[in-house]
């Protein structure tokens, strides 16, 4: 479960930055297929690579490892609505882009 949650966070953070797996891989000096393995929870990065991923994505370690525990649909919908209401237009466009990709 831990690997899956980390994988999901990594993929979301990468997409929020409109970055491809290839671009991220280049920034952290690994093969893009390895990024795919991580994002599909088939592999887990070393501490060194986690540091590089954090830097490349310009996020804290906390953001990479911030796993919301099981949350019900109602609470999740309320959280999403609050994020949408309190975000600027640029971030709203990013959210829209992500939603379209689902």
C-alpha cells in the first residue's frame, strides 16, 4: 500500500508540473522507464533518488509522502471544492487539465 500511495503522489506531482516521465527522468538522471516503474508501484526509489525527485519537482519530502488515510467520498468532495474555490486561475487550469486526463 505504501508503494502505491507514493507512486500516486509522484505521478500527480509530476503532472501538476506538466512534466513528462522523460523530462523528469532526465532531471534526475535515470531512464524514463524507471520513472514509469516507480509510478506504477513496481519499484521504489532509493533515498538518493527521492532527494533528486523532490528537488526536480520542487516539492518537500512531506509532499511526496503525504498520504491521506482512507477518506470518504463526501469529505473528499468537500476538500476538492475548497481547493477549487481557494486557488488562483493558473492552478485552476492545471486542475482542469488533470481532471481531463482521468
